[in-house]
C-alpha cells in the first residue's frame, strides 16, 4: 500500500511540473503573438 502511495505522489509531482512548463510555454506564445500583432498594427 505504501508503495502505491509513493507512486501516486511521484506521478502527481511529474504532472505538476509538466503543467507548469505548459503554462510557461503559453505565456511565451502569447508574448510572441502580442509582438507580431502590434507590429502589424504599426505601433
């Protein structure tokens, strides 16, 4: 039983890390999109 809990904890940690990375990627993408749209608008 203890081993199963350990495995679940490890999986949860990995999921949290990957979601944090996805958030960072989304931030970067939105920044890039902002830059390109402002350039198109001529600001």
